[in-house]
C-alpha cells in the first residue's frame, strides 16, 4: 500500500534534481511587496489575489504557496480545475470566478471553495446538494460579458432566500474601461450602477461580506459607497496596467516585476558572411559572426514578433535575436567569444530598465503584457527564489 506514495515522493525528488534548460524564476519578496503595496493603498479593503491563467503565467501552485504568507481571505481562480490544483497548497479559501456547469456541482469541494453563480439554474443546482454553499453574485454594469442584468436581479435574490443552504458571501462586478488614460467616465458610470444594485440587495435584507468592484487599474480610480474588497490581478505580479500618461500611473510606481525567464545556450555556430539563419532566411550574416541556439521558441511563449527584433541579455550585454523564432528554438547573436554552450542568458528580465523587461518588450514590439506573460508555457519549470 505504501508503494504508490513512495514512488510519488521519489518522482518528485528526481524532478527537483533534474536540471532544466529553461526556467521561470519567481521573486517571492517582490510578489509579497506588491501585495503589501495594495494593502497600504487600500487599508480598509480586503485583497483577493487573482491566480487565473496559471497565475498570469507565473505558476499557479508556486504563487499559491508564496501567498500563504499574505494576509488575505481568498485566492481567486477562473475554473474549478485551477482550484483543485491548489486546494491542498493554499491556506486560504478559493473563489472560483468562472461559470460552473450545473451538472458538475455534486463533484465540487464546497468547503474550501466559493463560487460565482451566474444564474438561477446554477443556484438551484447548488441548493440541491442540501448543504451550506457560499456564492458570489456577479452584476453586469457595462462589461457585457457575465453578470446579472437589472431585470434578473430580483428573481435571483428571491431564489437565494428560498434556499437557506445558499449563503450570499459576496457581490461583484467587473470594470471595462479602468485603464483608460483619458477619462474615467465609464468607470464612474459602472460604479454608480453597482452601488445602486448593492443598495437594492441590502434593502432586500441580504448582507454580503465581500463587495468587490475593482481590479488593479480600477483600484486607483473607483470610489464606491459599498465596496470593501478588490481583486488584485496583474499588479500582484509587478506590472502597471496604466499608461504613463494616466494621472494615476505614479500611484503604482513601486510595483516590482516578479518573473524572470532564463534559458541556456545549447549550441554555437560560426557563421560566414552571407550565411542565413532559420526559416525563410530573414537574417543574413553581414560579417563573420557566432550565433547561439536557445531551446525555447513560440511554443514556450517567445512571440514570433521578436524574430530579428528581440534580444536577450548575458550579464550587461544585449544579444539580439536573429532569424525567425522557431517552435522550440531561438537563435541569438553571441557577439562575444566568452559565451559558450551551457551558459545562461536572461530572456525576460525582472529589471524594468532592461530592454528585455516585460514593459520594454511590449512597448518596442507592439505586444500586450498580459498575453506575453500568460503565453509562457506551463512546461517551463517555475522556481521560487
């Protein structure tokens, strides 16, 4: 009977000792510092860190582990499959934001998890379990994605009170235009609608513990009469979603990127003048030069847009990407005879001033920071440092 647990432990030990060619390193102190910044900026608010999409590409299990040192009640994920991965890791309750298929409710952990329930059918399904279930109600205030419309609210509330086992633990909405650098009118309109709905819910006799409207960007702009919590997404990972021209930009200036992506030079090639590199020969060596091959490409999350444009760093030296980024390989101009097979280079730097930081990669290549981060393959090992 002990064979399977022992085998699992030995497999984990072997995995941890296996030296990978690529790694995502997470700076624990920086992630906790980012969390603490939002606690200081919102001292009366509960902070709900959002770990959906593999913790914005950083590593779901690793970020959940780090956040055991954070003062929060909930971690939020999108789907139950994410909740299942961390329920034995985290000390916190888990808020499942995404839609739950009613047929699946009997399979869910309703002690550790709370669910955003989108409709009456979902409420009835959870009520059929005949045990306490905490739910959060989502309101549509202008995102027009998920959430109840105004005419759906009262029937939903009437269904809730019909089933004493259902506990309205929270109410939320999602801001659609909080990162607009020019005006906050749409955000103000959504906030006013939200507050009106909350008043109706309170007048109905329900008293949700968590009322959350803002995400990272919205936390700098939203003034709600009732909100007492916020969902912390991209800011937790040290990325400022506001543009430099936004009057609220500097409020988040202390954010520190958490992630660094490293790779290994696995081959070097001496190039003669006129030699071409990678698919379609879009790079031609202008002189004798040495290139290096890295074992990661667009499958691992290196955008093809960086072909002939991006760079990696080796110490303080920038090494340009040459030729087309391949599925599992990227070639770089080594420039220096010092770089050899087995050496480590930094593909994405957590130092914001480096040209290969998230903010600069996106700015210089027309990329979206969220997509770049969430596009990093889960096959790359995440390491807490």
